[in-house]
C-alpha cells in the first residue's frame, strides 16, 4: 500500500508575476497599432522523437490578435542546448493571416536516451531593429520553453522474491527538496534495452527518470516534475546538479550513486528558467522482502518508581522472529544523527566493549526493564544478531531522563485572544498572544485562518508537530528569553480579517530536542449586514468617497501589502441601480462597476460581473473569502456602520467577502478552464471601507504592511501565515 507524505516548501523563488498582454487606450482595435503584439501560442513544449532519428523538427506558432498587414518579428534562441536548435532570426506573419508556423530544426545527434535537449525562444523587444512594417512587442517579452528527448519503450520491472517468484519492483523515495517526506510502494519501470529506470507516481502525476551507469554512478536528466508554476508560466524541472551545471566534474562535489544493494543517492536541484527553488540530497530505495531480516525497535517509557522507592527509567526492546539475540546499552548524548559515532559504538559492541558508562546486556527476546540512569540526554542502542551470529543493524533511540523536571519543555501559560478594551488596537483586525514557559530553547509558531490551517493539515497529512516544525515561523532569541522569563512574552498579530477564527499552533523544544506542541483558537470581531444603519436611503450612497483598503500585489519577490487610499464615486443610473467608479487605484484600469440599492437592507449590492477587456484578456469582477475565489454566486453588500461604508457578504452569498480582484479570463465566458489565474495588476483589494469626502480625514501616506505576513502555496491554494510583532 502506498502512503505519501509530501508537501511543497515555499522558498524565496516562489513568486507570482503578471506578464499579461498589454492594451493601450480604452478601445481595442485588433488591426490597429494596439494589435501588433506578437506572441507564442503556448509557453512551453515537450516533444519525443523516435530513438533512431538524428534530426527532427519542432513546429512553433507565432500569432497576433489582428490580421492586417505584414508584420515581422525577431526571435532569440537562448538556452543550454541552443546550438542544437535552428530557428530563423526573423519571421513574418503575412497580410490577412493571424499566425505563422515556424519550423524549428533539431540536431539529435548529441542526444542520449533518457536525457533531453532544452532551449527557450524569446520574442525581441521593441528596441530591436526589425525593419519596415515590423511588429512591436510591449514592455514584456514573450518566451517559450522547448524540450526534446528520445521516445523510450517502457516495460514493467520485476525482481525475484524470497520464494523465487517474479514480483513487480517497488520503491521508496525520501524527499528532501521541493517536496519533503516519504512515498512508499512506487512501481518501477525500465526502458527496454537500457539501464534507464522510471519511478511512477513520483510527484505531481509524473514519473522520475534516472540512468544507472556501469560504474554504479547515476545520471538524473532534466525532466518536468509535473508541477506547473503559474507564477512563471512554466513547469518546474529537476535534474542532478552536474546536469544542471552542465559540468561532469560537479559529480565529485554532488555525487549520484548506487550502493549495489538497492539504495540510490541523488544530489538534485529543482528549478525554472529564472532560477532554482531548492537543492537537496534525496534517496531512492528499491524495496525487498522483509522476511528473514532481523528487525528491532526501542521504546522509552519514562520514569518509574520501584517497590524500594527508587526512581529509574524504563527502556523496552522489541524484536522480530529473525533476531537471535541482541546487545543493548545506553550512551551519553544524542548519536542518532552521528554516523561516525554509531559506527564506533557498533564496533565496540561487536568487540564486547562497553561504549559508555552503562553495562552492556545480551538479551534474547523482548525486554522491558528499569535502568538506573541519571538526569540528562542519552541514546539507547541495540545491536541485532541473526541466526548465524552475525551482527546486523544498530538501532538507536534518543531520550531525556528528567526525574526532577529540569530539562523537559513546559508551557506555564498560553493565551490567544481578542481584547476590545485595548483601543489602540482594532478588535476587527488584531489578536493577542501571551505565552510563558520553562526550558524552552526553540519556538516555532503558525498563525493562520482556521479553515486554511485545517486545509493544509489534511493536505500534508503530517503530524501536527512536524507540520509546525516544517511550515512554522521561528522565534528569535529575544522572544525565547521573554518566554522563559518571569513575566512571559506578550505580542499581537495584525492585518487580520474581521469576523474570522484563527488557529495558533506553537511548537517548543528544549536543548535536547524534546518537543511540546499546543494549539489555541481565537476570533476577530466582525461586521455583518445586520449592523447597517437602517435610516440610510439611496441618496446617502451617492457622491464621492475616500476608499481605504489593503492592497496586496504579487511581484518578483513575492507578495507585498500596503495601505491604500483612493477615490471612489457612486452615481445614480436609475431609481434602483448605481454606477461605482474608482474601485481600482491603477492608472491604466478604471472600470465602472454596476450595483443596485436594496431598500430592505439599506445597502448597495454588488455582484461579480464582466468589465470589458484589459491588455487583450477579459476582465471579471471576482470576490474572495481569502480561501476561495468566486466569479459567480457570491455578492457583497455595502452599507453604513456609523459614518463609514463597509463591505460584507450579502444575504444568500455563497461565500464570505473579504476582498475583491479584477480577474482575467481567456474568453468572454468565465469558467475554471478559461480563468488565467491572474488579476489586473496582480492585485487584491481587501478590508475596503468608504468615507464620504466631507467626513474623511486627511490623506495619509501608504504604509508597507507586508512585514507581518508570510505567504506560501499549499496545493492549489495560497495561504497566509501571520507573523507576530516583537515590539
């Protein structure tokens, strides 16, 4: 049975950029100057050729929105294997045509089965001298990644089990880079007539290919991991480091090896054309029969008091039927990650020498007994012997002996709460955290919306301790000193969504690595349409307003949030309908949004709606609860609470409304298949409020508030982890 514990680590290169097509002016003429933009019809292409070919052709289509006139454009060929691709320097789309097919020649003579040739084609920028009647490209440069390889004939790979039968070879992969965790039971294929292997179901529905060389070294050719990064509009690739560097000498520093006994070790790098996400050593193990193999386990059962009143540690040792006997003892310190020390301890046990101050016991079955061990950090060890009296694996377990409670981490106080009495902090967007403890040497925390927290907990399938350890934020030494101090540590989280429950998970460890994890939930105060001023009429909603919102932009270095102020105007269309202009603070996008006045709610209702085109794509007003994005079935109500207009979910809305975006689609019909996963300006507007200009306070400079959130991607969703204030 296969179990997969994988998750994507958010690293510094996980960005979102908006390189959408540019349209200048409010009107669009596909045969005018604004229709001259040239682009590839796809961002990437992979093609396989028959293994007996030495030359091939890849067809690349260059297109434009209109069909008027001859337009010439220059193409650049830049990539690791650019010399293997022959592409014309200039191509022309003839008058009356929307596109032209470019036949790219590929020299396959240097291609090795199992590897690939890779390059990227770029359209020249407008500064390039393209000749008369040439097309121009906007400030963005279109790009297309191309990868070619030989087609391999895959066969199921079998091994002989202990009974002599042929069984399908399966494997365990231990992830430590772009993914982390372990996947077991992965079926293995082998390319016919080669030593090229493929591990199926390795990542996002794709296989992992590698080549086993005659000298037991390995090669991992460049290959897609099946994960399409919409931030870069291309797939993430993986290869071994030497392949990535195009330098075989790098194998001396970053080896890829096979131990001859079923274990492969790879030094891998995960990357896109703009850079890499992670480098890591990862392991593949061909699984074999467990029968006949001596195996053991060790357990530490804590402190017990004997009948004579002496407190001691209980250690338990467990064996399977193939362990004839074993040698057990305890050594000082933690040797579980020290391979050299483990080898030394194993050799001393074989020679009959005690590796530490504690006696060595020879035991012949399961055993649970009290050991007289002082307070401190220790490792229990056991060396198993098989039926031929040959030493096998050394088993270890680190434990802390703490009869006086002087080492184990302890939380004395842990509160997560909202305090409306603190007028300096908005109860709608702020939560407080108070914690104090003892023996806390490290602390990690994860503060997220409860629904998002539950989602990633289910997605990753990890124990809570491991989830916080891998995805949590690390507290500084200043925070640790306060936590261990007499008064404890008090902080707060800001920029939160009103009316939302948040979960705070905290993992603390002592200097030995003993861990304790705790969770608390708290909610910010919220507003709803029931709080709207019932005395307001439609006339109160007309006029000019100063909008205040948080704008979050996805850029080259991740997301950046800032406080925005801009003008919004609401005008009457008829007795019930209104027009709202200015909901975008962008210079080149000023949509007019339709709404209607609901007299029973004393509010203006705004629903998702089409808003024309922007730079060649179709725009729809979309709304979000911060967890899902809606372009239908969800609507917001804008009403007065005091002297300010607030936006909340309208009655019957399929979701809460905490933000809005101007979503981009590839067609006039908004569907999940036409959604481009982008918004105008890559911007989200949240926490919107409107103050009539006559009542509004003087304008304040926008503030950068991005320093108190950390964004990461979990599956197909983007999560926000809130960061505490240390001041």
